[in-house]
């Protein structure tokens, strides 16, 4: 079942990228869409849980952990949607998914999951492939491009680490439905606060429609990832999901969205696939 959960998580994750790309193409304001997305995800996850009986017994530190994770979710999601529009689907997904090195290292050194020599080689190749994917240059636009991908890399890695910590340390005290509810509702409230400050708290039917769609796939991408972590090792789960997202995300970007990659970026994507394969086997 663990592999099935990985496959479902990947399908929903790629759907997020596709829908965010559409939102950016239609030039809709991204923050209102993200707010609707997070409210949708939080309502569904709350409806699937027995909230009162569990939340009254949850420790305060667990609340702070979930809320902090939610803050990172919306920041990372905003950067990701921006990169999808500016840099393309394939490279954006690759930069985000290469961050698997962080939860893999946590699984190895903190939770003592066993890795073969080939897995260590794969971790080293992750960094090399990232360097190939990012075209460092002196122009301001290229520096912005590089900074965006690096931020996605590190922030998404941190989010994955927090999901791993939840699976090993907090899952027994806080069911995943309520954990996801706390993450998504805190993200939604942060987004609403931002819109109020900017005096941009406006929603039309297109924003609501795409926000609801993204919220559904966003929730189940995380939900099935947590289910996979319950059944398989963290190194296996994060490696497999990242491999599949990079590979099919690149196909989606090149063949559907007509992304244009530079030769070094093709090498980087190819090396990324090899790196993740080495992490799996």
C-alpha cells in the first residue's frame, strides 16, 4: 500500500503545479487563490476528523509546531507558484523536489534509517544536479531566478523535515487530519492578514473556483504523503515521490507548457533522476 500512497501523492502534487501554472497564466492574484486553497483544505481535513475530542488534549507545543509548519507552507507555496510562472514547470519542480536531501539526512542521522553506499552517492549528486539546474549569471533577472530556486529548495526541504518529525514524534498524539487542519488554517489566516494589510481582500468566482480545486489536490497530496510515511521509510518515500515528480513534472512542462530548457538544465534534470534512483536503490 505504501507505493500506492506514493503514486497518489505524486498525482495530486503534479495537479497542484498544473493548476498554479494556469492561475499564473490567467494573471489572477495568487494570494487570494492561496487563501481559498488553504481554507478549502482546512475545512475538508477538519470535516474528516473528530476535532473536539482530540484538540482539547493536545499539548501547546504541538499547536505551535503545526502553526509554524503552516507558515512555511504558504511562504513556500507562494514562491513555488511564482517560480512556475517565471521559470517553468520542469525546473521549478526539480528545484523543489531535490530538497529531499534534507529529510533523507534526517532519516539517516536522527532516526537511524539504513542507507547503502549508492544512496550516499545519490545525495552527493543531488547537489551537483542543483548547480546544473541554476544558471548563475551576473544579470539581475538571472540572480533572481537563482535565488527563487534556492529558496524553494531550502524551504521545501524544511517542510519535509517537519513532516518527518511529525510522523515520528507527534502522530500518536495528533491524528494526521487534525495536523493538516492546523497547518492549512494557519496558512489561510496568514494569507487573509496579508490581504487585509494590502487592502486586497477581494475574491471573484474564478479565484474561488481555482482556489477550491487547488485546495482539494493540495490536501490529498499531503495526506497520501503522510500515509506513505506510515508504511515505508522516510528515505524511500521522499526519494520515490521526488523522482516521480521531477520526471513527470519535466514531461508536463516541456510537452504541455512548452518550457524551453538550456542544455545544462537538461543535464541537471537527467542527473537529478540518476541521483534519486541511487537514493531509492
